[in-house]
């Protein structure tokens, strides 16, 4: 049984590596999970608040119900 595509910003319960933020963003925008993870890691090479944004998203994104 296929689960419906989530259009809301939630952290999935399966397929997460650390907190599920990248997996949730990937599902929301229709991208591959590993693509979003790679983009996040590459963005960490640039100066900016990437880790702070990740932690904020971890806090405000709810866990998926399924």
C-alpha cells in the first residue's frame, strides 16, 4: 500500500538519518532524500547559519503521524 505524498512540512518516521529534517524537506518539495542531504552538507562549506536553521527546523517540524 502506497502512502500518499505529503504536501505539508513534517519529519517522516522512516528513512531518517539524524532528525529527519532533510527527508521532510525532500518529501515536501519532491526531491530525493540523498540530494537534499548532499546539498545541506555542501552548504555547510559556505559561511552561514546552516546548523542553526537545521536545529530550528528540527524543533518546529512535527513528526509525521504515519
